[in-house]
C-alpha cells in the first residue's frame, strides 16, 4: 500500500479543501473548509453558478447591506458543503464568521442558521460540524450547541489550555494546528531546524492526544495545518488528520512505510485532569505567547478573507 492507504488504516483522513475533484480523487471520510478555502473555491470556474445562486438566496431575505453580504458567504459555504456531503460518507466542517470569535451569542445564532441552511438542503446536523475559533467565547458557545445536538469543531487551537478547556466543555472535535506552530518557532529563531519528531507542532498534538486518551475524553483530536508529510507521519494513529490535496497527493505517490506513532494507552505525563476557570484560562493564554499570537493572527486572517469574499459578492450582485 502507498502511504496514504497505510495512514487510512490507522487514522481517519479528512480532506482540508473545498475542491470537489480533489475530494473525489482521495476519498476521505470527512472534509473541512474555512474562509480562506472558500475564497480559493470562489475563484474556481465550477463554482461560478453557486456564487450567483448564493447572492439570489441572500437577496430573498429581509436583510440588506453588510448583513446580506454575510448571508451570501453562508449560502456559498453551505452550497459547497452540500456538494461535499454528496461525496464523503461522513461530515463537512463549516465555519462561523470569525468576526464573532469573541461573541458567544452571535456565534450561537450563526451556528444555528448554518444548520438551518443545511437542513433546507436535506442534510441533518449529524452530517455537519460547526467550526469556531478556540477562544473562551467560542468554547462556551460550543458547550451550548453540543447540548442542542449540534456538534462542533474547535479550530485555531494552538495551546494545551485551549485543548483542556475544549475537552472539559465536551466538544465533539478539536483541530490543533501543527504547521502554524512550527511557523512561529521558526520565525522566532530562523537558525533552528526541526526534524519531524522534534517539530513543536507535532509534539503539541501528540501531548494533547495522549492527555485525552489517558483521561478518557470523548473529544476527537484532528491534527491540522500541515507543512509537510513528515509532520503527518509523526502523527499517524491520531483520531483524524485533515490534509490538503497537495500533501494527500504526496502520500498517495509514496510507496514507503508508515509506522504508527500515537495509540491509546500512552502516558501524557499529567496524572490529573486540567480544569480551569475563565480567569485561569485567560491567564494561561496570556503566558503562552505562541498560542496567543497565532490565535489572534488566525482570526485576523479569516476575517480578512471573509471580507474579501464579501467584496466579491458585492461586485457580482445585480
């Protein structure tokens, strides 16, 4: 078997893309999208019709101006998600507007709206994961949504405090980032090189995985944001890994051997569960410069791509 097939035998592989053809080719269990991926998809000729349909759907509502443009993005994201769900057997992750990352109530309203849009297309909440940033407000929103039967994917997760809070909240899935953690360390010390097994992003996800399994949390760990296949191979055995088409292709073309690195029963080094109050969570994040900086940067970039997409919709609207 090639490395991709070997990986699938020990880890559920998720496609990190809105590219339908790539999803058909690599046959992942699930797929994930975000504002940056939606922006890329909007430039693909095959989605020109969906862009116009999204504008028409938003214009049928009572909303106008900025709110209507936000609805255009919602319809577009759900439209792509629905196409993906016709291919994958599992779920699609669709992201809440990142501008609501520090507003629990707005996140709840947007999440419920996205679920309604999927329902109108014939897909129930069991086929969808609502993505939101791993801020304190996002985690609190996820706590409420999970109780309503709306499962969540907590993204832009860089630090252990975020992971511990998500597990304590009972969220369905987390997406701890690997490559962006490595980016931070390399930017702060350009002279240092990291072998795959020393990669700080790999070490972070491995620690989170072992902690979850040791303390029997049900929350799924899905490594994300990979820079190379070496990072992926070092996390073989993780519950899920969401991988870009380019790296999926590299794995599919490699006939080497993958060794399982993560498995239940491994010791995390933390004998007790970590449960933090809001104040403790915020202090821990403040003490973790990497997590704080990458979380803020990720939210800013998603907001930027959201606004760019809305500008495109505004230009297309009749």
